[in-house]
C-alpha cells in the first residue's frame, strides 16, 4: 500500500472515529470505548494503538493518563471537553468541590486557577512519582492536562456525601458537591478559603440562598465538633432560627475550639459554643 493511500485511509478513519465520539458525546473516553468505536467503524484492532498515537500527535485528542483520553479540537458539532469532565474522569469517584464548586453555584465570583475535587481515594499524581517532577519540596501535588491544573483533596469515605449530578454542558453530567455541602467545607477547612473573615463574607451575602436544615444536618452528619461549633456561632450571629441551631448546640464539647484555626490562639471565649473568637475588629463582635 502506498504512503498516500495509507495517509488517505488514516484520514478517513479519523473522520469516522471523531464523528462517532461526537455523536455519542464522548468528550472523555477510555481505551475500551476507543476499541468499540474502532470496531464499529471498521478500524482494525491491531492498528488501534498506532491510530490513537496519531490522533494525539495531530492534536485531535490528548492522553489524560494511561487508558484515558480527552478530545481537544472541534469535532463535527464543535464539541470541546469541559475541565470538570476531565477532573471527574481522571479520578473516580470524585466530585468538583471547594473554590470550583463555590464558583459554579454562584457563591463567589473568584475563579481559581486550579480545578479542585474531593475524593475518598488515595491519588498519586505524576509529581509524586520519583520521575514525575524536577521540582523539590512541592507543596501542592497537581495534575496538569493541556495547561489546566487539577487538584484532589482526599476525604474520608464517610464524608463523601452531599454530591449531586449536574449537566455541565449538553453532553456531560458531572458530580459536584451541592450548595450546602460546598458551604460546609468552608467550616471544615477555613484556611483553604482565606480564613474565617472570607467565610463570614460569603455567608452574609448568600445565607438566604441556602437550605439551613440541610446545612445543619450535614454538619451533624460530618461528626467534627469544631466544625459544628464554628457553623453554629456564625449562624447565630446571622440571626438564624434557634430551632435550627439546637442540634448544633446539643453536640457535646470539652474545651474551646478556635473559630479560625489558621489564626492566633487568642480572643474572647464563647462558652455557649465552646469557641474562642479569634477574629479582629468588628467581625469578632
């Protein structure tokens, strides 16, 4: 077979393959998906690995990790993969969370340069491997795919709840922490969000859009005393109904927990909530 015929055949295979991906809405696909589509389009199985390598080389797809690929360029319907789709396929199970979820739910206008997800799995990124990064003392192990950075925060399996499936585009549904579970994370790890000052600002602005029964129920379910007491102190400060606060008040606590764990061990002791209010200025009142 001549080189021109080989190139022509490969182009024909490429058109058929990418068109099938578009028709199925497969912006992210596995090797097994590729094998099935190849078989349906008469692409020899023995040629598949080379064929996928050609598609990567030509910029039609990218290899996310071994056995997993994402579409890059426009297909027949000008489909391009959403970063959230890559994130939730890169590690399964996982769910979009933290700043990424806050922005999606309209709870902040800040756009993070990193797509953040939670997962109950132990994630090994390329930078964690001896050969994966030349950088030393890497603080955040991120996954880099086509210039987009992905970060996974491991949580206990018992904390992997409050996840909903949403359509992120016309082809893809992705798991993401719902509004209340996203807000709960503000109190789990305030430091990640810039401290309790930032958390208070978000709560003051968006309190009316939250389901308080769900939020306090999530806090009780999470099983972390400091989290429940921080949330209770903030909700009472924002004049939330006493009925909703009672389950948080009923959680037994010994000693005092810092309202802002990233702040100094100082401030007024609030006996009602077993909280040391270590915020400065008017926010401490």
